[in-house]
């Protein structure tokens, strides 16, 4: 729960500190500008709010690790992926996106802090505890924080403890550990295909290199 709050607060703070010109820069998500990514975060925050108020009386079907599945890399043909840039452009001014993310994002953060981690909720045709759901989102927030600042070298990155937690989550999903020579940030970037590994990193990754990237869905 603490990692969820810290990763989400850090990501929203990073967005709040962006200059207007930064919204037109590319993000770490292929084909998306920073404004598109921020629009996606608004939708993510809405999903968190919806899920937290969707209790179900059923046994969990997934946990924080199995919530994520490994999928094929995006092709750009997914209707939602194509919709995001149009929605982002409709905001017009960057301050409107900032305001909407702060408004909905703050509400999602408060709701998460008030939620009972043992309660079971439903989302994506799955059932899991709120604790597991929020833990799964630490990986989402951390990866998107790295996407946000991919071309903004002066912007603040994710907190060190949430980077470590996200790395551990990705390793659990992979069922393998990344070499200690990779920093947490590099393990996440290389592991999810956001950066191509160097020759030395490929050697250090060993058999795991053939299974990369790990595309989460």
C-alpha cells in the first residue's frame, strides 16, 4: 500500500512539474507524446476508482503477479491505443490535462488509502484483493513514470524503493532474476523492451535475453 501511494504521488508530481512544451515531446511509449501518456494516466486513475468500488463475493482468481499477463508487442491497431491521442489532443491546453489528472488522480490516491486491502474486487474479468490490485499497480506507475521522463533528462524519476519493488515484480512475472549488474531502472527498461540491451547486458542476461521483451497486458 505504501509503495502504491509513493509511486502514484511521485508520478503525479512529475506531471505537475512539466512545462507546457514538455507535453508535445515524445514519451517512452512508442507513438505517444507526453500528453498522450498523461491522458492514459487519467484513464488509469478512473480504472482504479471504479475497481475500488466494485467488490465481489468470489474467491480471488489472480494475485499481484498473475494479474499481469505476457502479450505480444502492440501493433498500433488496438482501438483504445488509437483513441488516446485523439482524446489527449481534445484537451487543447496542457493545464487542462494537468488539472484533470490532479483531480481524478488525487481521488484515486485517497480512495486507495482508505480501502481495506483484504476486500476482494473485480476488474478485467478477474478477482483479486485490493492489496494485490494496488501492489500490481506499482509496476504500472513506475514504468509509466520512466516513460514520462524518457526524453526529459532534468525531470525527477521514480523513488528508489518503488523502482526496486517494480523490478522485483517484473522478476516474479518473468520467473527469473535480472543480473545484479543491471540497475533497477535498466532492468525495467530492458526487461520491458523500452531499451535495447547492450552486448554486455545481453551476455549478462544469459538465457533470459531470448525471452525479452516482457510485454505486459
